[in-house]
C-alpha cells in the first residue's frame, strides 16, 4: 500500500490517531495525566517533525502506535504511554535525557534511558546483539516497563516490516523469534507472542504462511458450524444458572499449526486441534473457582472428558500468571475438543499478561491475601533473572543461551524440612537445591535426603519432594559437580569456585616458573616464556602455568632450552600468535556489496554451502561470515538462521544467485508411496529419463505396503526441483514428495 496523503490529510490523521490513544487511555489515567500525555505527544511531534518512516509515513505515527499497543493490548498506564510516545526521541533527535528528565521526571527518563540503551549499537561491526539483549534484561530488573514498551515497539515494527529491505526484514524477524517472542511468552503476553511468531513466519517463510492462512479461512465456515453445534447444549444450561458468560472458538496461531505440521510430519488436514472452545465467565473473584468447576461439570455432563487431559491451573497458576481450567472432551462427531474455562479476570491476565496481573494485584479495593501470593511467582522469576544478571558473564552469548533455557523451563515445587515451598526449574537436581538453600550449603554438600531417604546428588527433583541436605565443612566441590548442576545460580557459584581454585594453581605455577628462571639466571623472561610455550605446544600462558602448578609439566624439562637461550635468540624464531580475529572492517566492506553466488571471478570471496540446509540455486539465501572457513551460504529458512542472524547480525551478508546452469546442487528428496510393481522404475524414469537429472544415490525401503525412496539428486536450480516435485506426485501410487534437510 503506497502512502499518499496530503499534508492536510496527514495532520488530520495524526490528530485522529492521537485522539484514539486518549480514548483508550481514559480508564487507566487520572485527570491530571492528560496534560502530561499531551506534552509528551507535542515533544515527540516536534522532535520527529522532519522524519519519515521507510513507508513514507510521518515518523510520529510510530510512537503513537507504540503507545496505543501499550495501553490497548498490554493494558499499561500513563507512565508507559508517555514513555512510548517519547521512546525514539533521545535516540533519533537532538533531545537529551536531561531534557526528558526536566520535562517528565526521573521515572520516565529512566525508562527512556533503558529503551535507548537496548536499541543502540545494533549496527554492522558493533558488538554482537547478544550483548544488547543482555543490557535489555538488565533493565528488566530495573523497571519491567522498559521491556513492555520495547515489546510494543517491536510489535509495531514487525507489523510494518513490509517497507523494509529484505535483509533487514530477515534480521528483525530473526531477533524477534529468538528473543522477543520467548520474552513475551514468559511475561504472559499471549496474544503479542503469537502475533510476533506469525509475523516471523510471514517474512521468513512467506509461502507456508499464506498456505496455512488460506487453509484456515477456507475451513472457517465448517468450523463455525461445528462450534455452534458443540456449544449449543452447554449454552442452554449456563443460561439456566443466570451466569454472565461468553463462549468463543479460539483458532490456533499459524505459527503453532506450522510447528505441529513440522513436528508430527502431518498435513494441515490431519491437525485436529485447530481451535479450542473458551468459556469466559464474569463473576466475583471469590466465586470464580467454584463457578469454573461448576461449568466444568456441565461440559463433562454433555461430553465425555479425557481424564488425562484435565489441567487445573486455577488451584495453582503457572509462573507467568496464567490461570485456567482445561479439559479435552469427545464431541458428538467423534473429534476431541479442548475446552478452556476461566473468569474474565483470568482471561485478561492470559491475554495481557504481567501488566494486567499487576493491575489486579494493585487494585486498592481488594486486599485478599491470595492475590499477593499469586504475584510472587513472577516476582520470584524476576529475582532469578536478577541473580543471573549479577554474575558478570564475559560471554554474552553463553548468557543468552542460559537465559533462554530459563525462559522455557517449567518450574517445580519442593519443600524444605520446615515445610517451606521452594520453586526450582524443572530438571534441577538435589545439588541445585543445596545451592538454592545457601551458597555454603551447596559448596559443602555431602548428601541429600528426599522424603527421608538418601539419594545421590544427581537426583532429579520431582514436584512435592521434601528435601533435606546433609553438609560437612570438610566437603568441597569436585569436577563432576559441574555436570550435575542445572540452575544458573549453582553453575555460577561453581564456576567462581573453580575459577578461584584455578587462579591459585596458576599463581603457584607462575611462582615455580619464576623460581626456575632465577635459579638459572635467565633474565629474558618474555622471550624465554615464548620459547618454552612454543616448544611444548602451549597457546595460552595460563594453561602453561596451570600445568606447572598441577605438576603436569615439570620445570626441569625447561633446562634443555637454556643453552639456546644463552646463545641468543636466533635459533628460536617466534611465530606471531594465531588467535582468530574477526576483521570487522573487512566485513563492513563485504556488507556493502552483495555476494553473487555461482559467478566465476566477480568476487575473490571464498564461500561454500552450509551442510545444515544444502541450499539450491534460486532459493532465498544469505551469507554468514565464519571465523576460519570463509562464507557459508544458508537458506533463510535454515533452522540455524534465527540464531545466526539474531546473535551475529553484523556477520550476515546479502547473497544472491547468478544464473549459471553449469553448477549443480545436491538435493535430498524423499518419495513416499504405496507399493506396486514397477513404481520405483516409474519414479526414476521421471527423474533421469524425462528431466535428465543425475541420481547420485538411492536408498529404498519397504515396510508393509509403504515404500520410502530417498534420492540424492544433482539439481541446477530450485525451479527445476519444483517442477520435478509436481511431476513425481502424479506418478501412480506416490503419496508425498518432500525435500530433506541435512
Ligand atoms: Mn521505535
């Protein structure tokens, strides 16, 4: 959609959007707030007045929309609205943080500061994005609104990604799937998370996205009828009870359908749980549990439930605040249907997540203790993140990986001997629990008892276990503990412990080395050290000292070097150190050009095809600059792509194919069909006789009546492969043709 408004229409549109924002803000702001919001709007309007977005729209549309998302879709209040309006002002214009603080106070200034820090330095040649993510998470513990506004910002950018150039689309989409969607999930922002995921798919696998979207809309009518029939008897009974309720059919997101198709390897038609039925009841909070169970019994009176699929997240909610009652029942057509039962309040929290949770928690009219207890799960999670952050990891990537594993972990609950409840990540061991109790208890842990029975330290905790740790002052960590611990806290403490121990060993080793030098009157410390390292194959000085410290390497051996040293240095040529360095200057240069694949001599850049996805000429690809192996060409749909793009964006280069029919690519193809005489012959005839494609390898398997043939083919480009697929599926008996990755 091209943008073409006159200045007059444009100004009208800006005002229209601003008024809509105010309308939505009404329920969450006090009378005095409107003035400050107006001031923020005016400041942003003035600051961005010369700027336009890539689409041609005036820039101010963006902050207004971000504020709109913050209030409408996350349920945030005035501070966040003001911060959202101002979020790009410090970064993109002459306005300073001091100006913001003067005009809007310290709170807003700190949020803007956080937002500016996150967005800065994503450019080519800068430190890896991982470092930025880490900064972002640091702000989480400062003020969670920074992350919430950032998510609103990211959502709007994803919604308007169309006008961005292709390589930017891929980079932004990858970052989104890699960190922002999981973050939204963890904060309980369910609708934002699924929209982010769907948009990711739309830009990385456009065909798949539209294929599924079309299928969903094609089957809509049938689905609506099914839902109407299904809820009809339930609706009647609920009305008889005079309950204030709504029932809707909730379709699954495109992304989750796609994941299911991939994971279970099934076509769209075979996914039975395309939607869930949701019953939302409006009632007083103290009655909601009873009413939800009452509705449950009405549902299960009408349809037979599957007892193994009952989920009660009302009695104990999920860590991200989610509460609901889920059951799966057999419909009259023989299909299983998931039914979700919840109150209006629970639904709000499920959709809007943390912010809504907050709102309910801080409702001054409600002083029930139950709510405070529910809030603590998130508080506890934030405390864990804070703990993770305080450890100044030198490797930001390792940190992100660690954090991501914490995002997806489900927690379990165990009891202390006194009966206190402790939350631990799923998969934690008895040793982790010891570290959770106290660092010292962990470091001197000797054994553990679960429900009064002795267990090994590697015992994996189960929900409801009663834990008791036996410790002794003489006990100290051993090397294999590193393999036992799972929590980031225990890992950190151990790492620090071992680093400390290693340091002591190294210091000792260095002392020994110095003593040796002194004893033999060697004055050329530096060059002797280099000679010794070179001779015995040490790259790192620390490792060298460490081995001496552990007496793995005895200084006596160094005697043989003394003579040479005294003769002078000519006999020992010192090689320059070979640490791999990423030449960012060179990458910057490469980045401006586009890598043309298949052409001889256009560039002297060495490239090869990634083994993880085996791209074929014509497919959407990108180049990734490796440290020691030149440039690797990956498909944009490669399963490694999101991580590469999100973590090393500055090492991604554009790549495009040149028409070059002399080059052949490996394509692994699997053909499945029902067995009949001559089917293999028909398939190979199509491949080699009709299309003249060379078959490098064949593997055929038959079980019962199904044949599975795997071919390694030499293909000149993706178009040929597409045509071949269309032809192969026509062969009598063939059920499916698919491309295999790897
Ligand atoms: Mn922005």
